[in-house]
C-alpha cells in the first residue's frame, strides 16, 4: 500500500523529525513544544491528513543508522486530546528516556489512530524525496515542529510504499486512553459532573464496606476513581444512550431526588462495580428494584406505563 491509501486525496502532509519509527516501544505521537499541539489541533484532520516521521541525524537520538535522515513512518493522529507521554509508553522505555534526556523530554503526546512504517531498509532519503521540506528542519523556528510538505514534495511522499502495523497498548494505557476519551470536550459538562459525583459515592461505599453500624455494611469493590468516571461516562453516553437501564427514561442532572442518576450493581450478590456489573438508573428505580426485586419492579412499571398511556389517550380524545 501507499501513503496515499491512509489519507484523503486532498489531504495535507505534515513532516516531523523523530528519533525512530512508530512502534510498541513508543506508540504515540510526542512533542516538547506546545505550539506543535496548537498547530495540529488547528490544522490536522484524522483520516484526511497524515504525519510523516523523519529520522534525525543525531546518533544519540536516532541510534539506528538505517533511520537517520530517512522517511520512516506515517501516522494518523487524534489532535483534539493532549495526553501525558509517560502514561502511554512502556515504563522501562520512559525510565530510559528520562535517564538519557531528562524529565522534560517529549512530555506531550497525541494518540495514534493509524500507523505504518516505510518499506525498507533502505528507507527513502528525506533529502532526496523532500529536499526543500527537509532543509527547513534546520531552521531554529522549526526545531521540533511539524512542517507541511506541499506541491511536488507532497506528491512524492504520498506515493511512497508503506506497511500498516497494529500498535499493542498495555491494559493500563488502554484504561488511560478510555478515560481521556470519556472526559473529552464532546461530553456534556453535566454528565462529567454526575459521573464524578457517582464515582465519589461508589468510592465511599467501597471504603465503608465491612464497617459495623446498626448492621454490617456489605463489602464492595471498584476500580480507582478515574477509571470509575470513565466507566460511568461510557455507560451513560455509549452503552445506554442517556437512558435509565431499568425504566428507559432519560437520565439527566436534576435536583429531583427520585430522578437522580444512580450507579446500580446489576447483580447485587456480585460486590464489584465493574463494566459487566454496573448500570445507570434513576435513584427511585434502583431503590425499588433493590427493595422488592426486579420482577416486582417490572410488574409495577408495566402498570404505571399502562395508566399513563390511558391518561394520554383520554387527553387526546
């Protein structure tokens, strides 16, 4: 396949010097200067555009001589979320990087949505394929920045042969990415607030589990609070589409106590608040189900719905 297969025909090509190709040891697009992120947030569109990695000439940074001054990777990124690099790359790789380049090395990252490595070795020489763009890397104002390849050089890059690869992220990294996705700007502020409220309540219940009061409080377990927030937001927005899991009515932030959104364990005998055992309901629905059981709740709900339908019919007549 070609670079052009990873982007739209009219897409833009951005080039950046990197220490090595995209891969599992560094599965994200990283940078040091904030203006790089600002530029890409403004100009880059996933699926339309592409970022091209060019190996540096510095033997300390680009240790594999086959990569130096060569075009080595092509990636599509998610520019709307700024991530912490240290939370994405493998721990041993991060510790090695910090030891060699310091804690301020490439602190910001963006998720890679699509990744490919160039066909090689030998890999295409950047100074041959894109002479003007490559020469721009030497300018002080362009150090660490992205430079757009245009005209004939853009056409030359998009015609290069690549091999698509799959990046393998560890489970902690996947949880972090899910969390960052859940708190993105696209999620309503009120949903985030309600998720944080419910996560705090669950955390309090877990800590109180086993305490002796008038009766012994039941034991409960749950993920850490940040993962809980991500779980709750995903349940609300993606899994349940903003509907109560029990009655099907809309979930929303409200001062009405009965309609307050509540995190419910589907199987109360299961002590875990996890993905398989957690659903979001109205507080009244949750309490009714827990007090009298799901069958009794379902019978009550059927009667209430039937009465409502009859009342609506009378009003229409």
